C-alpha cells in the first residue's frame, strides 16, 4: 500500500511545480528589468554555485535565503555589465526576494487544506537539496507540522541525484520503498533517483529550463498542472486547486487502484 509521500521542496511544494530558475525570471520580468533571459540564467547559476560554497546558518530563514540568492544574482549582473550599477536601485535585491517570498506564502496558503487532508492518510516527508536550514524554513512557513520527516542534503551529506538520499528518507519513514511515493518537479533529481531507490514516482512536469530526453521512470506525470485541473473540472469541484490536490487524486484513482486485488 502507499503509506508515505516524499515531496521535494524547492520548485515543487513552495512554487507548485515551477522551477526556481523560472520563478525568479518571472519576478525579474514583473519588475521590468532590462536583460535577456540567457544573461539572467548565468546569474542564477553563478548565485547557486556561490551559495553552495558557503556555510549557511541552520537558523537562516527562507526570506533571508531568497535575499541571499537575489543579492548574488544582482551582483553578478552588475559586475558583468548587464545591469548599470548607477541605475540599479540599492534595494532591488531585497524587493525581488520579498516578491518571491510573498508568492510562496500565497501558494502555501492555497495548498494547506490539501496538506491537511493528505496527512490524515499518509506520513509525509520532504527530501530536498537544501542549505542546512530546511527545518527552520518549514517552521517559518508554518508547514513543519505536516512533515515529521525532513531530509536536508546539507545535513545528511548526500545530495540528489544520488538515490542514497531517498534510501535515507525511506529508512526514516519506517516503510518499505515500494510503499513510498516520491513527488518532484525535477525528472533527473527527483524521479530517476526516487525510482532507483525503489519508490513510486509522480513527476510534476511544470516549468523548467531543461527537458529530459527520456521520461520512463515516472509512474505518473502531470504534464501541465492547469491542463490536469481542467480535465477534472467537469467531474469534481477543484478547478481552483493546486498540484497537491491533484496528487491526492492520483494516489486515490491510480496508484491505489493498481494495488486492489484482482
């Protein structure tokens, strides 16, 4: 039986299937910043690499983490002449981070009722490539009570796409791997290693800057969240719901159905 759900955090739970590379770009466009996406993507990668080299305090909040990312992104864009230093507001990085943070809060508020429902039937966990402060972040966002199991790559010393990080999560869940479902937006970092660890998989094929060549490791795929919602609108009243509710429907209508006695 399906007993546990292992969610990715970044790009899955916090943004409802939008990879953070795309989420930041949305905010950049909303602010009307004069730069090409290719230049932004270089700044995004540079910021991620710089953060990976730092020791992040376990008490750093999500807002502070976002601010650190936008700070390094803007610094890269200025240092490489993409943005004009004299014309760039000194508080631009914090304003970008605040906008991202507010949108994450709005999304989590929207999915909270579905998390309430899911935790009744399933043990839920987070498995994330993070910076050592995921427990603090979950408490800050008010979702820590949903996830008694939190696997932060910086804490356990193993990162995706190594399947070992999912084996650690499975062991801590107390269930067999076949009783666990991995849910994530990254095919290479969530679905492939989750499957290799013996788990069932649900791929949120949302917005990302990279498409995999093969997708056969996903037991179920949501190609477009809105498309999937629209398919069910005539059957049930969840047209305004999130990917989390759709995941619940997948568990009920597909994965659980497969386990029924013939």
